[in-house]
C-alpha cells in the first residue's frame, strides 16, 4: 500500500484537526513527520509531557558559518498532533527531514516558517481573485473558518496550485529527496499497512511525485538520490562535517517568541488566538478576543463604552456575513474592533492587512489588539528533560575560570589582564542573558571610562537554574546565546540612540567582536534609523575611540565597531543636513559634527561616504541660511578640515563678516560651531612661526577684532555671552596667544595673561555696564544728567 | 441609462458639449445595471445593491467584467460598507490625494445609485448648505411653506433615503460640524418654521453619511468627541505596493499625455524613478519605517495624484522642448516646480534627498537623476 500524504500549513488548527481525524480513521503503522531526523532517537524526550509551546533548538558552528534555528511546536501544530496522536494510536512515529545544520536550511531561523517567499506570486493571484488583503486572510477564509468536510481535498488543490508554478530552490529539492527516501523506506517496512506522511503543503506535491509508482528505486535497494540506508533499513541521518559542532535539543518556548519571527521567517501569526480556536473553535475564539481586547483597553483607562462594544460586535458580524465566512475569522473581529474603537487617523496601516509587524507609535487600540491575539503563554519543559547544553557550557566555563566560588564570593577583575578580561566577558554574558546570581558593583560605565577594574559579587538566588534552561533557547554556548540575546535587545531599543549606546557597550563588554553577523546587522540598521544627532554622535565618538585606540576590550579595528562607525557617519550626515533652527548652541550636536570629522579623517576605509561627499554636504550646510547658526559654523569648519587638501575651502574672514551682519548672537553661535571643529583657524594665524596658516588671507582674529570693536555698546553687551561661550573651546594656552595677538595689534606692551585674568567675572562686569547704560539713559530721558 | 451615458462617448446630442467628468453612477451605469440584475444577496433596507454587489463594484471582479476602481485594501472597503449598513456614519481620513473622495463617490453610487448629494465643506459652509435654506422671494410672498423651503443635501438624503457625502468636513467651523449631531443620532430634522407633518423630516432607510477629512489642513483632532462617536473612522493610505502605484501612474499619464498632444508614451524607467522618489519622500526618506510624520517628510503632498501630475509635466516638457519622452533630468526640473511648490524647506529636503539618498540607488536612471540635481533652482 502506498503512503497517504497530508500537506499542512504549520501551526494551523484546521490542519491539526485533519491530522487527528486522519490518524483515527487510517490507523497507520508508520507516521512520518516533517522535522529534524536527528531527534528520532530522542522522541521520548519530546513526548515527556511538556507544557507547550516548546521548540527543538538546533545550533551549528564551523569555520565558515554559525547558525541557530528553531522548530517550534504548540498544541495545535499539525506536526505535534501527528507525533502525539500517532504514538497514542500505536504507530511508529519518525521525523524525516534533514537536520537543521544542513546547508539546505541556511538563512532559516524558523523551520516551520511558511515557504511563502517562493510562492508569493501564486498567493498574490489568489488574494486578488478572492479580493482579500493578505495570504493570512486568504488562509483563514479558505480553511480555518470553513467546515471540516472536504478540507483535505481543498488543501490538496491549494498546495498543488501554489506549488504548481513556484520554483523550488536547491535546499527544498535536497530536503524533498531526503524525505522521499524516508517515505520509501517506511512503505517498504509497512508492507500493505498504511503509512501517513505529514509535511508542509509546499513539499507534499513533490513528495507524492518523488515516491510515485513511476519513480526508480526498487524495494530494499539504495536510494536513487544517494541517501544511504542504515542497518535498520531507514535512511542514515547525515552527520555534520568533522570540525563542526552541531546539536539539537529541547527548549521552552513562548507565544511571544513564536509571534516575533519577522518577514519570511514568520509562520501563522497570532498564536494566542489560534490556541483558542484549537481549544474551543472559531466562535469562542472570536468572543474571547473581543472580551480580552476590551478588558485590556479598559485596564489602560482607554474609554470603551457599551455602545462601542455593540458597534464592534455588529461590525464584526456584518463583516463575517459580507465576506461569506460561515464562522467569524480573526480578521473579522479585528476589523470590527478597529472600525468601532479607533476614532483618529492612523499613521500606519493596520498590521493585519499585510505581513507587517507592529510599528513604533502604533495606535494604542492596535497595540492591545495585537497583544491580545499574540497571547502570553510560555511553555515549560518536563522536569525530566535533559538540560540544554548551555547549562553545561556555563558550568564548565565558570569552573574553568575559577568563577564558581559559591555564594558570597567577590571577584576583582583587572581588565588589562587577559584571564580577567575573559572572566569579565563570561560574567557580562550571563548578565545580558538575565541570569541572576552575579552582580557587578563597580566597573567602567561607558566606552571612554578610564576605569579598568571591575568588582563582581556572587549572591545565591532562586530561579538561576530555571533562567539558564530558558536562556538555553538562545544558543548552545554562552557566547552564542549572549549574541542572540543582544541582537534581540538591539532590535528592541531601535531608534533610541541613548539606549543604543548601552547595547553597543554591552556588546563590547561581552567581547562580541566578529561573533555574530545578525548582531552586526541589527546594530547597523538600528544606527541607520536613529533620529537624534546628539546621542548618535556620542555613539559614533565612543565607537571610533574604541576602534582606534582600544587596548583593553580587544575591540580595536574590529568589524563590530566598523559597522557602527560607517552607519552612524552616514546617518549623521543625513540628519545634520536636515537639522533646522533652534536658538542657542546645541553642544551635543557640535560634538556629533566633531565625531563625523574624526571618522572621515581617521577611518576612511570603513566608510561608504567619501571624503568629497562629506565635504560637499558640509559646504551645503554652511551655505544653508535655514540651518542652525552654530551648525553652519561647525559645517564651515568641517568643510575646511576636510577640504584642505583640495584647497577649495571658503575664506573664513569673509564668512565671519557675512554672519556678523545677522547679529552678534548669531556671530557668537557661529564661532562656537567653528571653534568646536577648527580652532587652528584662529590660533594658526597667530602662531609663533609668523607666517600663519591663513597665508596671504586676512587673519580671522584681526577680522573678528575689527568687527567686535565696531559694535555699538548694546549690541556688544547682548552678544557677549555667546561670544564668550565660543571662546571656551580654546584651552588656556591658546587663549593666551590670542590675547597676545590682540595686544600686539594695538601696539600695547603688557602681559597677555593679565588680560585674561580679570578681578571679577566678565559677564558680571558686562551686566554692570548694561545697568549703568540703562541708568544713564533714564537720566537722560528725564533730563537729570549732572551738569559739570 | 444609455442616453445619460451618451455625452461621455463623445457624441454629444445637439449642441451640448460633453460633460468633463460625469458622476460615477453615469460613468459606470452599465456595470451598476449588470450588478443589479444579478444581485441575489440580501440588500439592507433602502440600498440599491447588496453589500457583496457593492463590494464587487468598488474592488472589481474580473470574472463578471467589473473593473477595479479602487486599488487600496479590500478589507477597508468591507469595513466601510458594513459601517454604512449600521447606524454610524463613515469617516474617511487620510493624506490628500489618497482617493478618499473617489471611494466615497463610488460607494454612494453603488449604495444609493446617486453620488451627487454632496456637501462641500469649507470655512464658509453654513447650516443652510447642509440642512435647508429658503427661497426668499417665496418666503416673503407666502410665508414659510414647503414650497418656499430649499432642501440642502442632508435633508434630501434623509427624505429620499440616500447616502449623503460630506467632503472635507474638518474644514467647516466646529459649530457647523456639530449641527450634524442630532441628525445622526435622532435621524430627524425639525423645521420649526413649518407646522404639521412638514415640520419634521425623518430619515428614511438607506440614509447615512460618508464624510471625508484630510490630515493636512486641519486634522480630525479638533472634531468634538460627540461627533467622533457617531462615525467609524477609516484611514485611507497611499498605495502600499510599488507595482500597483506604478501601473496606475503609467495608465493615467499615458491618457493625459495623449490628450495634451504628446506622441511618445512615458518612459517606464523614468516613471519608476519618479514614483520611487515620491514613495521615499512620502515615507520620510532616510529612515525606513520611521514614524508617520518625521521631520524628513515634505510638507507638500506626495500623493499618487501629484505623481501623475508631475509625470504629465515631465512628458510635456520632454516632448515640446526636445521632441522626445521626458528624462530623469526633466523629473528634477518638474519636481522643483510642482512637488516642492513654494516651500524652501521642501526644496531643501528634496535637494538633500537627491544628494544623499539617490546615489545609493542602482541603475542608470537613478544616476541620471542624481546627475541632474543642479537643476533644482535655488
């Protein structure tokens, strides 16, 4: 008897029910399930009685690549039901897919994602035909809300259609030929008793074709595709290449993680909703969703009146009827709630109309709706489950580094010492994974902190073991797991540049350089989305400093910081050109310009922006009359420091005159910007060597002196604070030289130092002068001046 | 029906010039008639079509030859239609140029067979233009009577059981907006000047209101909570998908160019660059998926309609100046004049986009666009 093939969508309650019914009807002796074949020896472990969701976590590392992936299982996964019900019906159950480390799975982090990228065209056509927004809606409409009779036939037709014109890639073909080898072996073993094969619907038409009667590969013979059979008659599980480490094990999983796969890695959305569909049916799930959303909103003090509730329910019912759904679908309830409760214009389309995830700044009603659909269930492993390798790895590392001193132990670590640095990294990795037990009580707080010692204290805490098992879902080794956790955290802090600096420094402390491409990518895109120049400038300055000079953390010249530097420079240039006026000097923005200059000058090999492009942008900002004044000054300085080689820089004396026409405040702010970037414009011209950097051009200090002397008194007094602020960028020695130059100009002999040392605060003197002025004006107005 | 459709066919009977833009129920009279003839589904009271037929009319149905008229999400149309069948009004909000008015016209044509009961909101809109006014000659001669009453669209919609469109509702003064309150909740208008049965006009089945509001002039935030509560809000978004938008722009521009006497059809690559530029500027270029109203977003409207008008200008420019289809350089020149209107900030944004973002795109036309950046007038 040939095999019975069930093509399913992963995480579909309708498909899960179909599997359950088929097993009950068919009573198969063999149930073959799409899943990692290397787990076959440990299926008992999988069926111990865990609280779902759990996942088979697989990791792989060799010299070329490192990969981690998950095969998540929840109560309503067809694969899970096949395992459970198949075993209960007395069948032999087996996973038949390639191990997760196999190159066929490169780029995949979720084994049970939809194969959607490959059949997009077909689903798009179907969506247009049925006039629905997305393939998820289409799926609900065709399968989840329809009655169960005829489901298998409809699934067959659907998958035949989508597979019909989709191009399977090499990875799919390898997996399908391997799975087909298992099916043939099972048919051989079963003789004339039934065999049930449960796989993703995309593979099912191919498997059927590969194992059909016309295909080669006689009974008991070797497989046509070269998959050897072992002594037990089943295909061998390929072993990873010699030098590589690979493994699979069980970890607890959560609906939140299941819902968090983005883009093409995602499977069915809204696990919380479909859990309810599986347990109680679509009507109950719809009812409950409505109730939960309203409860959540009311708990957040968002007004939801009874009239709103009635409107939401009637809208949902109307939509169910209009769309021809025999029972309410997820999208009917969501649309009903959205229509009735949202009384604003939205910034983003409703997330369920496409494949989009929730965007920052989404409407609170939408946020609660998505959260209610996602659910908050967290799986728990049976206590008898072997601990994931992370637990052993951590224990071994702590022992190896003499960090297992028990509770109350204190460690003082000198980061310049290699062994201590390694200890520090291990402890930081535990920290970012959220494993309680060790607390850092002292140590460097940021990338330019001159502190090089750390103090850690051990404390005995409950829940440490559980936290480690949970963290086991992130990776097999401590470093891997920390990289995954940091990647996730970076994604969460996206667009908050100040917290980005923290995430970056954590990556430095954990020694993550060159460790994880995902972390690199996430940091890079996070930097590119940041919108505040000030904090981003800090990130750039710190990263650049560590990249150039770090001797402690071992991060110098590393790719991690390189990515950040390139992204931040590019983004800052973009942000700076778009900055618009605010009065007063924004020092953090000036520091950002300085950071950009340093990056362009000292790390050009990292940047995708050329020096010429950066200089061009600087010139445009300097010439832009709408840009903040101090930024224009800074851009002028930036342009000069970048353009020196080409000699195309503008004349500062001329620029100063232009700015001065706009007012003394503006002059002070502009100078502050210029001096932040290019102090030698002034000091160079008054240097000891006489010829001056200005060459034949008029010295900037002379021009300034002339301008300031020509100011009317009140303009001088009102502009004084800004002017003084600008000169604070000079260290005392340079200020001294400027003072000397001023004396020289006036032909006065005297100590320039005494000119800088006044008996009182010059601003106070300025205020006194202003007061005197106003008194004498008042006297003059009332003709009360003392006559001589 | 065919007689009403004649002017559009370009064969005017007698000396009447063809109507520039007949209302939707005239333009699509045949489709509506066909849908009505086949309509087997239940109709809400007072509706000319069932919900499903109305939906097919708006989003199209290739099998029965119904054209696709609105390219947004089908679920939006579902929600809009179901809302209108309940007791709440429908409020379409969104950026200018996102086809809100078109959608409201199509729905009114499908549901009531008439999209002309329209109030155009504005600063000078008064209650007379919404509910009723008087023929003052008759009023003076005969006193208030049903004869001297001049019903405005709301009153007519209520009396006849039709959908009434209220365009740009947020541009009306708040007091005028609030005059809709009792009308929407009690579904009755009292005319105190008249006595007897004429003094109360009750809404018949089929009456409801579709309002539109754009988020640029004066958003919906100022609208009173009481009025908001009587509407279900639907935000209409720009076309989400590049190919759809490109196809729409190409179709529209080809028609426009032919009408302007331009022979060559628009160059598809140039259109792609143009539409791509519009989409990136609209999204706030430089940060993917940034917040809705970031500082990088131009204040000018970067709608599909605007893209069509720029593409039209590009084609006209290329043909009449040089006798060839418009090029990427024409796009820059036209963007400066049309899209960036007269706002120096927008011009700066556009320049910054051309300088910093465009060079990262690959392709000869993007390069040409970058090379032509000096054409942005100062």
